[in-house]
């Protein structure tokens, strides 16, 4: 088995629990990632391993299933709905505390198996997903900062 992988990182304000609060509202990703037009839960379970959401990006519909839920440090979900040659991808968010900030790593992996064509396609797909990861990380940072500003005004 072979895996193609990319990582994007960003430092966000506050502690991991602040960033986790945004990520843990699993069905609401469209509220903080502008490129996502719509998101909603597909499962009765709103959080934790087994929670499922639908995400609409332009004409593409993705289904994301939580496979790791370790508050406030790690969230991973499998992504379905990519082209068949790609198969499934997995996003893993890792939150690490720093002095007054949280270091966030968003890793995306695609299992390429032993298929050389899948490996080539996965590389191209990961390039596009890297851009999406940058949007998600920026959106997370803005959502956390916005929440902190609201708390400061209270």
C-alpha cells in the first residue's frame, strides 16, 4: 500500500480548545470556509467517531465521515465523492498548544495502492486539495479570532 500526502500548517490565536470548538461543530463547516456553499449533518450523531456531513463545493458533493475524534487535539475524517480513480481521501487536523496560540496541521492523504495511474492522479488531486486546505486553515483562524473578539466585547 502506498499513500500520497500533503500537509498545510497555520498558527491560530488562542488555545486548542478554541480551535476545537469550531471544528467540533462538524456540520457547520460552511459557516467558516467561504469556498463551501453548503454543509449539513447526514447522521443523527452531531459529533464524535461516526458523525457524517455533506459538503457542497460548486458542483461537487462530498460526504465526510469522522474516523478519529480526540478533543481538543485531533480530528480525522474520510472524504468520499472524489473521482473513482482517486477513491477516498482522509483529512487529519492536529492541534498543538503554543504560548497563547495553537499550531494547526491539516494533513490530507490518498491511498494510491499499487496503481501507478492512481498515484499520478493523486498527486494532481492533492495539489488542488492543498489550496482547499489553505482556505480551511485561514477560515479556522478567522473564526477563532472572531469568537475571541465577541468574547472580549462581552
